[in-house]
C-alpha cells in the first residue's frame, strides 16, 4: 500500500464532486445561456442534454442517487461524442471530443463505484452506496 492510498476515499469524493460541479455548468450554459453559453430550446436534443448536465451534475456532485445519475450522464456524453464530435475526425484530439470522452469514462467509473462514504448516498446507509 502506498503512503497516499489512505487518502483514496477523499480523492474519490473530490473527483466526484469536481466532475459533477463542472458538468452542471454545461447545463447552465445550455439552459440559461450563462458563462458564455448559448441558450437552446428546452424541447430539443440539446435542451435534454442541458437538463441531464444541470440536474445530473448536481446529483453527482452531492452524491445523491449517484449510480443512476452518473450512468445517465455517462451515456449522454457517449452519445454527444459519437453524434457531435466523432463525425469531425477519428481521434478526440482532432474532433475536439476529449472532454466528452473524459466525462463519459469518469461518470462510468462513478456509476460503478457509487457515491462513496462522503456523499448523501453514503450518509443514507450501505444500501445507497
């Protein structure tokens, strides 16, 4: 065991919180045009993406119903990668899809791991982790 392994629960909580928190800002951009974004119609594919990003990002950050929220967010990012980015080039560095790919895999990991002990799910007991 490395000397840093004892910090794993804290590092995971920080990863989950920061990824979720940053993700919700993409929703704010789409739904409200905030932070340099462009507001999109709510009843559109981008509107649905904005709802997933805002609500899902908040849920992931707080660790509340973490598994379904992260699974849905991961799927949304996979769809975004293959429908928006991949047609523009074979590699994420070419098609500007690095962030979508990274979010997809981070949220897939979070979905398999759950909220952890430092989450609302963790405070609700072992069945919610």
